[in-house]
């Protein structure tokens, strides 16, 4: 969500686990078109409520899949869809058909995913509009902790055109509002690191949370 090219640099790998998994959006799309077209129709319908802010009940309506300018784009982070768990907010809940479609896309993506073992010093670049990604649980040793630096990149000449229905997080990441924000490249783990809220799917924009003064990408 909101990122063109996702770059991951492994400053320190975990002791065990922490694999990265990639799955082709086109492969998932084609499988659903053949086997479950009704699920694909739900994913293409622009009525999914996507959170922008947990502080202000901000959201927009978008599809999970979109075909634009001859390309298939996928924008998915389950934690952004519908209201945050355990809260009473005015963000519409997901319908039963949407919850079923979310379950199916996750299961199909896992069926066709590629597992990558990223070691210290590795750098991974991938097209975030074309691929779904996730990472599994990991365990550190007593002396080191896993440290990965994530960058959201865009090539102004070769970047894909983004449909208006998927623009809000993209504008938060690359638009005028992003220019005045501090940019950090933490070579070492930050002492007071707050884990950004993002999960399985295409790379998500970091959602605005309580106490923040701006909407972040």
C-alpha cells in the first residue's frame, strides 16, 4: 500500500526464522479467475474501507486489485481494512463476503509463494504493486537482535501509473506532505523503537497512531 519499490536491507539477521515470502499478484489473480471468479469480483470492487488514521476515523474506499494502464496492481494490508480490532470507530466493518475473499487471497498467495532467507548484508528490492509479501516469526540470540532497514522507493520515469482509487497512501508517501518530514536511516537499532503497524500483504504505509501530529506513509 502506497509504495512503488520496497527495499529491505538486512543489517542483522535473526538467529532462526524470519523468512521473507513473495507471491505474484498476477498468479493469484489468474488462479482466482479460473477457480473462484466470485471472490475475484469482490477483490476488484472499490468498496473496501482502508484506514488512514486511528486517531481521526479517516478512511477511504478502494479495491484490493485494480487493472490500470494495462497493469494489475495489488494493494493489501489486512490490518488496514475495516476498523481497528477492539475499537468503536466509524470505519465500516468488512462484510462476510469481503472477509471470505481476504481469507482466500491469503491462502492462494501462500500456495504460490517463494521463500527467501535473507542474511546479514543482503538487500532485497521488489515491485510492491506486483507482489504480495509477508515475513514469519523469528528468534534472536542473547547478544544480537534482527535489524532490517526498509526504504520506499520510486523511479519517476519508470514507476507505474497509480489509479485514483489507490492514491491516498501513495500521496502520503511521495506527495508534497511527505517533503517536510524527517528522514532517518537507522544503521543501528533505535533505543526507543516503536514497531510500525504493517502486516502481511503488499507493503503498507505506516498508519497514523495516537499522539502523532501527522499522517504518515
